[in-house]
C-alpha cells in the first residue's frame, strides 16, 4: 500500500498532538476546540494554522513552536508561536533555532515506512543492505532499528553529544 507523504505527516502531527494531550482527556478537550479550527475554503492558511496551533499546542502547555508550510517550493506560511525561553520570556519567531535531538526519529520511521510501502525497503531485511555497519551488526534488521530492539549497546556515532546546541 502506497502512503502519500502528506498522510504520513498528518499522522505524525496527530500523534504529536495526542502526546501533548492534557490528563483531562480527549472528549473534554474536543468540546473546547473552537469551530474556527475547521478548515474552510474561505479562510486563509494563516488563520487555519493559528487556530490549530492555539487549540492543539499552546492550550495544552507547549511553550512555543515554529511552523513553516511549503508547497511546490513556495513558502506559504512562516510563523513563530509562544515562548522560546521561559526564563526570559523571549518569543518564538520563524527563525528561532530549536534543538531537535530525538525528534527526528519519528520522521525517519515515517519515511522508512513510506519506502517500505513502495517496496523500496524491506523491513525484515538486514539493515546492512542499506547502511554501512560494522560486521558485528550485519544481522540486525531494519525493523529492529526502527523499534529499538536491535541490541546495539552503544551509539554508533563518533563524538556523540547528547546535548548539541541548535547551531
């Protein structure tokens, strides 16, 4: 089954929204969502995103985020929301750098799943078919890497820095 990239991105955004959910639960939160959050053809993309960010992120305790929407190489919207530095109260702008750290993992997993759906990657194939790995790791599958069940004891990166600066 071929999954369009937009569907994968929407699924990821929904997963992040669910992860940001407050303890009061989905039903109560859904009742508080503004009607304006629904997309209508007459509303601008800015207004739709503003409404969604307010309803789904800022109202759930996310201090700040930046959004850029690009279609066919054209930037349709670019905006910062909330606070970049809680201590100083500095606002997020569209140019605020963020330390992405492990946030890339779900994007990588979604991309690999899309490639698997297109039969360009086999999840149960040895990862060494696609990556240069030390010989000791040759039997590890793509699925094991994606599910963190490979048994690799140490990070393979050299000069590992778990707290890199945003630059």
